[in-house]
């Protein structure tokens, strides 16, 4: 609830009522029409103050995934082994940022290297269609990465057919000399946009609606990023099984 908006609504309603008493509280006498209009406006403001509208995450919104250095070699619960660039498409901003992708020796067999040159507030990404049924077998996702260059943000996104986008970010994560494992629960994914869709879905991720998975590299200066060039290798995207399985 937005407390300031809620209080403003209460004040407007109170003024509408008090305004009907001549000379009370030094408030000028209001006509019945003015009181009615002010009261209705106060009720609208009051509703806005208590309505649970979802909001976009702040640029530095970061969940608390498990982050483990030099993980053991395992290929269980594979969502995508990232051994081929086939099916992965590249996208970039209109600010002049650039991206290239290629298969390269990874953590287990090959992985996908994303090389980039980001402008300030720029972004690049790779995107692939995904079987939502495979995602729903698990409680979250794990992936492995290493990289070098200017530190920038790694984004992981799950996207509906209507473009509704749920995501997670890790600032400055592109720089990693050794393989790093990142785990994130589905409950950590936040609805980013479009705002109307986020409101419609109540900011709740529905795995059955997911049609794409994306890895993005973005520059967020307010998160401590430094725009420029670098590379990141993504490998072994896995599902995190619940403890009961």
C-alpha cells in the first residue's frame, strides 16, 4: 500500500465533509457540488493508495540466488547444454551496442560465448524458444558462466507468447575468472513489462505460459556497471529439483 496516497485520500474526504460546516476549522464554505466532487476524488485517491499495483523492479533489484565458485562437474537436470548456437538468436539495442555469439570450449563440452561491446545503458541478448513443460519439472534454474572485460549485468529472462517478461539480474557479474554457478528460484523472477500485463497476471510467473528463455548482458551504471566490451560464456542450463524429488 502507498501510505502517502492513502493519507491524501483521507484528507480530501475529510475536507469535503468539513467544508459543509460554515466557519469550521477556517475552511471556506463549499457548495454541495464542490463537496461531492472533492469527496469522489478523495475516494479515488484512497482506492489508488490501497490497490496492490505491481511496479517495475528498480534497476538494482537483485534476488538472493545461491552463488558458488568452481562447481563440481555434473550434467543432471539439463534444460539446455548450450553446446550449439542453433536456435539461439541475437538481439541488441538501438544505441550502437554490438553482439556476436559462437560455440566454444565450455565447462562440459562446448558452451556459448557472447562477446559484446555495450554503450551506456545499452544491452544485447540471446533468445531461444523453450518447452515450458521441461521448466515445470523443477523449482528453479541453474546456469554456469565465466567471462572477462568491463563488468556489466547478466540478465536471465522467461517470456510469454504475449511478450510478458519475467527476469532476474546480477550486476557486474560478467567478470568471472573461474566457472561460477548461479541458482535462482522461480519465485525470484519479477515481472518487468509490459506493465498492463504484469498487472493482469498479478506478477505471478506461470511456467505453462513461458515460450522463450533469454540471457542478456546490459549496462546499468546505477548498479556499478562500466560500459564497454567483454565476453561471457554460458553453459549447462539446468533445472533445480525440489528437495522432495
